[in-house]
C-alpha cells in the first residue's frame, strides 16, 4: 500500500491526437542516442508545449522540418527557431498562435497587414513592434488589450489622445506615462484606480482638488502626499485611516520638515 502523501505517478505522455508517445517509430533515434530528447520531458511528439519547446531549443536545426505539421502548437514553436526565410508561408496560417510567432520575427514590411489580424494576440505582437503613425493607429483598436500594449509603446506626446479610452486599464497606463502637465486633466476620471494613479504622480499642491473624492483610497493618497493645504479637510474625513494619516502628516509638518521625513522613512504612513 502506498504511503500517505506519496506523489502520484506521472501520466503517460500522449501526442496531439491523444495516442501514447512511443520512441519505437520516432525519426529522431540519433538525437535520442545523444541525449537531446527524452520521452516525457523533451519530445517533439508530445502534446505539451513545454516539452516541444525544449526539443526545438536543444535541436534548433530540426525546427524547419515541422513548419507544416498538422498540430498548430508544433508549427508555432517551430516558427520560433526556424530560419526566417522559411516563415513567409506561415503568415496566413489558420492558427493565431502561429501567426503571432511569425509576427514576432519577420521584417515589418512583410507582415504589416497583420495589424488588422482578426485575433487580438497577433495584433498585440504588432503593437509591440510597430512605430510611428502605424502604432498610433492601434490606439483605436477595438480590443482593450491591444490598446493597452499600444499606450505602453507610443511616445508620451501621443498619450493625451487616449485619456478618454473606454477601458480603465488603458487609462491607468496613460496616467502612468503621460507628461505631468497633462495629468490634471485626468483628475476627475470616472474610475478610482485611474484617479489613484493620477494622485500618485501629481505635485502635492495639486492634490487639494481630491480631498472630497468619493473613493477613500484616493483620499488616503492625498493624505499621504498632499501639501499642507489639503490636510485639514482630511482630518475630518469619514474614514479613520485617512483621518489618522492626515493628522500625522499635519502634526509632522507643524513640527518641521525633519519630523515628516523621519515619519516617512519609518514607513508608518503606509496603508495595509
């Protein structure tokens, strides 16, 4: 009887059709003899992507033989290692994972049409690689994840055009990267996470505008960073943590800058 807590036996490796993986009819006997493949761990016939990738990583010269394999995972992983001169036929592969792998490697002029690919993962790769007007155009992509990648790569001067993006995650990224003189325009964003990001970057003197914010997390940032003019109102805040931090800051500021600096370095003002 097996002891309690003993590890269960690993499942038998299977191929992409669900058949058991066998080394008997494998064409890579020489590779196996040299220890560069290992059934259940490093194997191109396995259905698991990690095991396939290990095979191509250790045997990159074999990748070109698998660019037309019926299993898309094998084609995609082979495309990462094969010569780029062999990749053009895969630009219009029916599987997005394969097209994304090709989009990461081929010269942009050869794949420019993939910025309008129907699958977002392909367009996300394009947003990582494109520059200039072609990248700016991706700020209007219908998928928020593509726009998020785009706002992380466009120059800061372009970001104001994305301040009113419909997705708060995109607007948060805009608030992290946009130039400081544009930040006040995002003070009254509808999403508190965006306002928190704005509050963390604004000049302390500008934070007084947020002392009555609806979200206590925003007000806590104001209590943590705001100039003295913002603190009296927060000493009457309905949230006890906001009140406590505002009172601590105000007392420290009245005592002197050194006391405030000591309090900040001690970390006593950080919110759990």
